[in-house]
């Protein structure tokens, strides 16, 4: 039961007690009015513990009630005069589950206690039992949890304990999942944090089979590699894959590996390729994830970049978007990377990206690793700016007015100051500000939303690192639906067979994910949107096709540009036309593809390969109907509200 619910129950009890005591006092039926008044005051006063206590809240309340009632009862209800010191002493004996009989002459064990002592002794008993239970579980709870995980299995096993892992663990435990952590060394504070989150932990070398056995790795439902260092995650990946293939298990283990750097991702791709050649991955299905990428996807899904610029983006000669990034660490780099995947419109102008950062050479190098050939997708400009000495407003006159501003610096307060200063110069421009996972500044923004309507905060990590985003993969699941719909449709039309989703490699799955993420944008460009409202009338398949038909080639060109951008940002380049044959259209080892050309040039590639590649892009547009309706959504005319 949450403390919030407990507090409401507490308030109800205090209110009932107040009304009851007031009523009895009014009708002069209280036998001990001073005691009931004191108890009512205690009931309201103990609400203060909710602001200062969380771990020992109930113990604090029971102790206060037991002590005040006990001292009062022994002082006023004893058979003969009983001193204050003796009353306090007898009250403390209540916590030892014993009652001093000072209420009868004989001192017999069989006697009736005053109400104040009854309340005191039962409160003391609850305090004592609950405190001993806490102590027991503090010293033996981890052992019990670890054994329970081994016995039940079907748990989520996380390798590596970091800030991101701690947030995910807390969210998983809240949702009722069994969670266990494997870490070589944990401080006492970290052990307590893990225990209080509801998870179990196993310490030891994560590359040793002994740790795999005691953490019941083969019986885990999901395995997450979340060490802060990519190299450690890659080592764990190789060790676990070798261990699993030595085990006699029937189930396929789902493994998720957190990779921060592009170079590490390339190393993993090579490992997977070599493993597939040796068929050493047959018992493990792997998916790469990145908390910064998840954050960027969620932010841009909630705040589409095209909002407010729809009319311009639907015109061939319309203006493109201009994104200004103030600070270009990992968070903003991934936001820019996601934007380059999504910002493909009818407008023939490339998206513009301007970066202000004090370490411009370093961030430019990092960006080139993350987004190779980004210049083929966007016009990127990097400017050195040190906000300790310079002002952003002074630089705005030197660049084209941005359509969006993203601020992610090394200091939250500096983020806020720069954001509020920019409001004066860019009143109609959305400004996104990064904040740490606390609620002080964000609550202030919420309270002043009417004044700062265009100012928005980045998502908190606790809103991003959830089971749905990391393990279940909301985007991944929707991409799978889209792929299976397309596969079924293609087979029904006799256009050949497509591989099932489970048989696709990670690269193809990611390609489908980005195609799916662009689906709503394509609808917007055609003057359509989706809704889940039951009262809305959905377009039929025929009505959708009739609406799309005059726009289909224009939209197919947009899809072609999006597809090109995906490959360019993955580091691929164009396979020369003279090398294209029906049997050689692309080469994943060399990262070259014959179709990485413009829409107009695609006809020549199709002739050489003897495949109508334009048909793929056209099919994508028509298949939007099946993709969205499969999710229970309706396609209607109009703008997203």
C-alpha cells in the first residue's frame, strides 16, 4: 500500500475521531475528555511524519501513540499515586510486550486495563513486531529474495548497477516484475537501495559461470546488460552467449544490451555476424538499446517537429525546419539524430541544424561517429560558444531564425536562464529545456504554463526507462505489426515472400522501426491523421486509396528520401550503377547499396537489378491504412488535435 493511500486513511481516521470526540463532548458523554482530546491531537500531529519519514513511517506513528497513551494512562489510572518517572518506565515495558499491574491492589495477572493502556499496549506491540520484522528482513531479506528468484525463475536479470539501471529497477519493481542485479561490487548504500526497491542482487565476477548459476541466468525471462562502460557490456555479451550455448535449454533467452557509442555498436554488429556464421547465437535473441535514443524518440513522438509548420512542409518550395541545439552532449546529439530520421517532407529543402557548444571540435567528432554522411541529409553548422562568457541572444542575429530550440547544458539552472532569455527573442518558437529528475523547476514551469506556453521540458529518465520502452519496446512492437501486415499482403497479392519479423536481423528491424515512426508524418502531409475516438467516422480502404492516389508518387519520393537518410546515417554509401546486377544489389560488409540514389535515378537501378524498386515505396504509402487500422486506430481527414 502506498504512503499516499496510507495518509488518506490516516486523515479519515483523524477526522472521524475529531467528529466523534466533538459530538460526545457536546452531549457530555465523554468519561475522560482530556485523554480523548490528547489522542485527537496526536492523530493530527503524526501527519507530520509523512513529510519526513518514508522508511519507518508506521513505526513512528505507533511509537508516538503508544508512548503518549501509556504515560497518560499510568499517570492517571494507577491505583495509587504513580510518579512520572515510573509512568515512563512502565510505558517502555509495554514495548517488551509486558504490562505492569498498577491498577489493582492485589497485582493479579487477571485484571481489566483502562482504555488508554489498552490502546498503548497494542500500539506498542505493533511497533515491536513490525520493527523486529524490519530488522529480520534487513539482515535476511536479501537471502530470501535471492532464493525466491532462483526458485521461481522467469525474472528480469540486469548486469551492471548505475544510475540508469537504478531508475529502471525501481520502475520494474513498482510494476510487479521480479528483478535481480548482478554486480561485481556493491557499497552498503547500493545494497540497501536495491533491497528497498524490491529487487535481489548477486555479487561476483559477471564473466564467471558461478554467477550465472546462482542468478539462475538460464531461467531468466529477460537479460539486460546495463554497465556504464560499453566494453564491459560487450564482454558480458560474449561470455553469456558462450555459456548459453553450452547449456541444454529449450527456451530462447531475450537479451538487451545498452550501447552508448557508435563504434561499440559497430563492434557488436561484427560479433553478431561472426557468431551467426558459427551458429553460436541460436539460444539468444539480442536487441540493442540506448537510453538517450529512447529519450529522444519519446520526446519527438510527444512533440512532433512539424506541429505549426504543416502548410509550409506540404509545399514543394516550402521552407524547411531549422533546429538550434545549445549544448551538444549525448542527449542533444541523439535528438538531432532522431530528427534527421523524421524530418522528411514534401518541401525540397534540407533540414537545417545549428549547434552552439564550447567544445565544438569534440562534439563535431562525436557527431560524425553517430551520424556518418549527415551532410547528405541536413545542412549542419557548428559554432563555438562559451556561455560562461557569451550570450546566445548575441548570436541569434548571425543565423537564420530557428523553428525549434533544444537546450541541454552542464547545469540545469543555466538551461533555465538561457531558455527564459530566449523567450523574449523567440516568442513563437518551441524551446525545450533539459532538467534533472527532480520536480522543483519542472513544477514551476507547470504552474506558469500560460506564461511560458512554448517552453517545454525534456522527459525525465524515470519516464523513459520503463518496461514498455526498454523491454517490451513500444516502437519495436508497432514496427513488427507493420512488417507482418506488409508480409501477409505481399503474399496474398502473389508478389513473393518476405521473411518473418523473428527472422530479420537487427539492421532490418531498425529500418522498419524508423519507417513506422514516419507513418504519422506521411498522413499529415496528405491532410490525414489518426484517432481512437469511437464517435469519429473512419475512412474506408477504398476512400483512403482514392485520397492517396493523386499524391502517391509525391509521397513515395518522401519515403525514398527517408529510406536514403536511414542508410546514410548508418554509414552506407552508393554502390556504383555499373556494379549492380540481379544478384548483387547491396553489400552489408562493404556498406554499399545500389538504391542509394535519387527517385529519378532509381529507374536505371531497377533495370540493372531487374526489380521495380519504386514499387516498394509506393506500397509503403498504400500500406499505411493496414498498419494503423491493425492498431485499432481510425484514419480521418484533418489535423491532429
